[in-house]
DNA sequence: GTGACATATAAGTCTGACTTTTTCGCCGGT
DNA sequence: ACCGGCGAAAAAGTCAGACTTATATGTCAC
C-alpha cells in the first residue's frame, strides 16, 4: 500500500515513526542522532535525513547542543498520510479511528453536495457502478469485494466535489474503511440500510440534487459514527 | 510566524518549496541534486535533506538514475501547513483561499456543535471574551485588532470540539482569515451581521445548544463563502 | 523485431574532519 | 545570596570526497 523500503532512511522511518507516534518515546524525550545511527546501524547522513522528515511532520524538533526532542502530540501534523498510517498501526488506533470518522462526518456530506453540482457524466457513471458493486457484494460475507467498491465510491464523491482539499482525503477515508473492515468486529454483512443510502446518493448526485445528496451522505456518516459508538464505547 | 532559517536546508526549502508549488518547475520536471546543490551553493548532504523533506510532502519523487521529479499537483500533501503557506504566498492564492474556505464551511459547523457539548467553563469564558473583543473592534477600521479576536474565536471553537483533527485546522483558519484581511479588498468594517453571529455562537456553546451552535456557525461560513464569491468570482 | 547484455548515469551510502551554536557551570563582583 | 559575564563542552550542522547500487537506455546478436 505505502512505499516500503525506498532507501535506508525509509526503513529507519518505518521503525522510528511508529515508535514515536505510539508514545514509546514520550513527548519531551531527547534523542541523539549518533546514538540513533548506531542503534539502527546506519550512517549519520542517513539518520539526519530521517530526522529531517520527522521534523517536517512536526513530530520532533532538532536543536543544537540539546538533541532531537519529541514534540507534544498537539503539534503533530496529523493530516500527514504517513503519520495517520503509523498511528492507525499503533496502540491508539481506536481513538484515531474515531477522530477520522468525525472528520468524515463533517467533510463528506458537504463534498457530496458539491459533487451533485460538479460531477461529470463519467463520474456519475463510475459512482453508480460503485454503488451497484456494493449491492452485488452486500450479502454472503464478501467483505473484501464490498470494501473495494465502498472505498471507490467515497473516493469518487470526494474527487467529484472539485475541491482539492476534499479530494486528498480519499486516502484517509480508504484507511478508515479498511481499518473498520479488517480490525473491528465485522463478522456480519454490511448494514442493508447503508447500502441503500449509497445507491440513493448516487441517484441524487446524478440528478444534481445537492441538498438530497448532502443529507443522504450525512445519514451514512452518522450511521458510521453510531456503529463506532456501539463497537468502541 | 513560521520558522525561517532553521539551518541551511531550511533556507533551501524556503526557496525551492515556493518555486515548485508556484509551478515554476511544472509537474514532470526533473531536477538533479548536484545541479541544485551547485545552484544554491550548499553541499550535497544539505541538498539531500531538503529533497527528503520535499519528498515527504509528496511534492517530488526521487528515483535512481532519473533524478528528482516533480509530482502532479493532485498528489501533494495539501494539508501540510508549510505547503499551505507556500501556496498562499504564490500565484494561485485565490484558488487556495477558496479551497480552504470550503473546507472551513464543512468543518467549523460540526466543530461548533461538538464544542457546545464538550467545551469547558474556561473555554466558554474565552469564547465570549473573543466575541466581545470582536464587537469592541467592529467599527472604526480597527481591522487588525478585530482579526486577532476573530482568529482566537475560531481557534477556541476548533480546540473545544475535542477532536484533534479539527484542532489542528486552527492554523489553517488563521491563515485564511489573515489572508482575507490583508490581501483581499477589505476597506470597510466587518459585516455587523457576522459579528452578531459570533456572539450568538458563543451563547449557544455556553448554553450547550449544539444544533443552534452548528447552524449559526454554518451561517458564518456560508457568509464567508458568499463574500468570496463577490470579491473573486 | 525481440531479447539479452553492457554501459553510463544519477541517486544512495559511508566516513572523517571541521564549524557553529547553545547550554551549563564556574567564578568574581556587588 | 544574587547576578552577570566568561569559558568549556556537547551536540547538531556543514562540507568534501570516495565508493556502491540500481536502473534506464542503447547495442548487438539472433
């Protein structure tokens, strides 16, 4: 999914990033680059590159004569897809999943409304195709196939909104949906009501009915929130 | 405001980042690290650190035997505060401002609703204080003082929502509001109706009236959108 | 035309020496 | 006891050069 092993510094990041976001090095901790480079058995130059990336994510701050200090969580760039992935893989996965779902509940309805106004014919076609795909795999425990179409559906909505900020949340939504399917309790088939709502959203967008698209999508996201409340109270 | 000149690689970024986001190096362009390091008169190690940061922002991709290629805009990490600042400083500032305002219109109402449920007494106090400050400077062309309280107001709302993703948008909102005051046409005093709405939002949050806080905030953001439509059609 | 192989290219890595900034502790003065 | 300056140490920052590795591309035989 991501880009594993794109060089030595990447492998260092894949080890250090999750460790920091998991709180293994709590905020305020001080690291030293040459200790780290010894620990990971890489040269200082490679280590420095990794630290620079962590610094650009506001996970750490590097200062002379003091070292590399871990920043408080409130300052982290929590929208960085890499950071999101690290946190979803770590201990506070439930908390992170809730934050992201709340974000979805704010963004997706508005995005759907905009999509109803701006979607091209091709995007409308793709949307209905996705909705049909969801219907086709909504029974019989075909969760993986269902997930693929679900993700595609929301991606099209976000893209068709015409807003680049919304479009970039496609990856985030994909992570949330995948996380829900793979790690939460989800033995049963998806909620039939949710499936119907998706089909109706596709309809509304196709007909250019922005308020209806928005309201239906709001129903979807509040459903997702309630589901989360039930599973992780 | 930001962190200027935190090392040589930082200065390189401050030159290269805006150049890329401004389209000076269009997507697909290929740069070579040693050419760049000569151009900026820094060592290759410094240049490599800068490239790593740009890579973590998904602005460029570094591949062996090819060089550093600029990625298409659709792949940029547009939520990175640094990227936002670069783009706001560049040519497509109006476009960026619109994207961010649409994002605000999606997020802030939901955040206000959550704030009404979760805000502490101290946060409520701060909120009303901000609202009063806005009222106090709403006439007589005291735009700067007004801006300070406006930014603080929205920051408190986003923080009080209790959602870390929302809270982190405080900087973005601050940039948008500052941009509107400083660079757009804004000779007149702020809209009295908007001022009143802010006071009412503070009330609603204090009283724990989530639906009202949400709806009032929605009125604020749609007003901001309409204002943008008038100024930059 | 197709496939295997050689080659050139640019990024990637490592090492060691040097510089710069900043903290902390020491010391003397008040 | 307090404060201000002074010096030393510590850690990041910078640089230069040599070497390694992956890979795109072109060449040649078939």
